[in-house]
């Protein structure tokens, strides 16, 4: 999640700089879009990892709850 915050902060800085540098604003806005894309990728990876862990925990819990025929 730290990377997501970092990427979004960088995107914000690029947008702020674009407001003050009209000759470079297209390049800075492109960089901001790139950082937002990286943030989305990192966020998606984080939630996929969380969901995978939750699914593994559910399978492990179900295995403990399954009665064993004696």
C-alpha cells in the first residue's frame, strides 16, 4: 500500500507542476497518468494477494472443521 500512496503523490506533483509549466504540461500530465496507472496495478496486486490469503485461510478452516470418520 505504501507504493500506491507514493505513486499517487508523484502523480499529484506532476499535475501541480503542469499547472505552472504550460510548455511542458502535456509531458507532465502524461507522467501523472503513468503514475496513476502504476498505482492501480499495485492496488490490484495488493487486493489479489489479500483475497488469495483469505481463500487459503477459508480452505484451512474448512479442513479443520471437516469431521473425520472413525
